[in-house]
């Protein structure tokens, strides 16, 4: 009798496991089909089902974070990435999404902490530039000056572009070197270092000929 009960329990356990595998496979297929057809809401639902079945350590949380990030749902992206970072604190892609999400929802101090963690590992000019930009926006001009000088010294990232809103209808994408020089000029202006500002804006124009905002700042300084 005892052996029969054990066998029956094992049978139920095996059946449950088989159903669970089938369920995950079904939801994976649903998610892939939904993404193929551009239905991100259905894909998100499938992802939640997979995560629920797989538990807290599900690797599909990363996919969910990317889905929220691409939909610009930064609050949800932050919450998911924060959960992932509790177990994988050195995941650079998740750290970057987390920092961008924090910046996008206005949590600047936390975003700054996130970019500082990124820079400590990545040593990328773009992350140093983002730190300088956040510090500048928080009126931490001396810190911003130190950070932007560091960004200028780090290896070039030719494929990275930074978008600037020239006006309500026009956005200009410039290379990172030009963006770094432009921010360096803005910081110098706030510190009343006119000569340094002019040199920085001129360098920004050299790195990206036709850089509208850099030329505008340069014209203002030359008129003074």
C-alpha cells in the first residue's frame, strides 16, 4: 500500500513537470509569434506566464526588461531591472537600462549612481559623458567639469550618436566627441571661463561640422 502511494505521488509529480514544460514551451512559442507580428502586449502576457512558471530566477526577466525599455515604459523597466540586479549586480546591459530608466523618470541622483557603477566597469566615454550631463543638470559644475574632462580622455566611440533638440521641429544627431566638447563648453560658460568655452565649442564644430547648437553658442560668445 505504501509503495502504491509513493508510486502514485511520483506519477503526479512527473505529470505536473511534463505539463509545466509544455506550458513554458507553449508560452515561448506564443511570445515569439507575438513579437514576429508586432503584438507586444500578447508577448508581455506570455513572458509573465513563463516567469510565473519558472520562478524568481527566470532568465526571461531580461527579455521583459527589454520589452518595457523598447516601449519606453521606464517605470516598469526600472522595477524589472532592479529585481534582476539583486541577483546579477554586474550585468552591464541591465545596469545601463536601469540607469536610463531612472533618468527618464526623473530620479537623477539614483541615475547618477547607476552610471557611476557602469563607468567603474565599462570605462566608456559615453558613460562618463552621461555622468557629466547629470551633474551639470544638478548644478554640480565642478564635478561635471571633472567628469567631462575624463570623458574626453577615454577611448573614442565612433558609432555612438547623441541627439540634441535644436528646436521644436528639428533634432540633430552628432558624434560623441562633438557632444563631449559641447558639454565641456556649456560647463565652462557656467563657470565664467569664456576662453575655455570658445575653445570647446570650436572643437565641437571641428568634430561635427554643422553642429547647430555649438555654432549658436560660439556666436553668442564672440558677440560679447
